[in-house]
């Protein structure tokens, strides 16, 4: 009876270790908060979104952040995993027109935004590759060609 209880206890301890290892990912690594400037054709990006997608065996979630006034920061969940990432950028610029918006967040109209910069950088074919493990203090500036 004691041997049976001991066996069950050892199995439970083994399962607990397995579950905790799955939740932790790579041992000894911590995420990197990344931030920097984003410009298109030399001009700061007014607004948009940026994604850091882990590649080349780099495990971890995709890091997503907003671009505002030419700057971005990804700090949710402690940032992104260290290692290589494909960077996808969706820059937007104001057209100068107003379009209907939804109150209560505005007066009923908002600035119309349109994509800007080369389409190549917006999705899974983006050629932007960075290694967050080698960045200095997580600062990674990005320049996107205008076309």
C-alpha cells in the first residue's frame, strides 16, 4: 500500500514538473522590451502597428505594438523573446479627410488613415529581420522604403 502511494506521488511530481516546464519555455531566458523609431522614406510614421514574429526556432508569442508619432514599444508580457524575429510593419498616414467615427470617443468624425510605405513590409514576406538578443537596451530603429 505504501509503495502504491509512493508511486502515485512520484507520478504526480513528474507531471507537475512537466507542466511547469511547458509553461516556462526556454529556461534562463527572459523577454526583451523593444522600442524604437519607425520611418517611411525618412519621415516618422504617424500611426500604425508593428509585429515581431519569432523565426529560426525562436519560440514564443508574437509581439505586437502600436506606432504613434514615429515611435513604438512592445512591453506587454515583458516584451518579446530574445532571438531572431521577422518584423512586420503596417504604417498609416492621415489623408487630410475626415470620416464618420463613433462617439463617445470623438465628435462624430475622425481622421481618415491610409497605408503608406512599401507593401512588402506588411506581412509574412517582410524582409526585415532583427535579433533582439543583440539589441542595445531593446532599441531597434526601422526605416521602411517609401515604395
